[in-house]
C-alpha cells in the first residue's frame, strides 16, 4: 500500500477531507505500533510495513478519530509516553504480536 492509498483509504472511511489531520492520526498509530512491537516503522518508508500492520493502522486511526485515545500517560521532562492496549481489539493484538521483537538477555 502506498502512502497515497493509505491516506485516501482513511479519508474515505472517516469522511474526512483534512489530509493533515489524517497524517497526524497515521503517525500516532505508527508510533503506537512501534512502541508495542519495538519496530521502527515510518510513514516516510511504507514499503517496510507488512500488510497486516496496515490493517491495524487503519483500525487505530478509526479508533483515535472517534475519540478512543490510547495514550495512558505522558511525562514532559525526559519525554516519555505510555500507551494502553485495553481498547485494541484481540485480532489487532494477535496481528501485532506476530511482529513483536522480544529481547532476551
């Protein structure tokens, strides 16, 4: 999926014409996925993102657009952010778990 296809898909699903707003939501979703999976996906390099992850991005953007925010806590000094997974569907969790990197000492 190209950047333009992803943005167009979300614009049509959400009936939202503000592309900047959609991009902010996509970047937030990608940040969430990176936090959850310990990956380094980016909107600027979509060819590295598996198709499964695109489906989760679409779900997350739809949730965030409809005010189901997934930020649990933020701290400003030495910036830190913690996300919650309680609103994420089981299907999305299963998909993301396939791409999760587990570090072993």
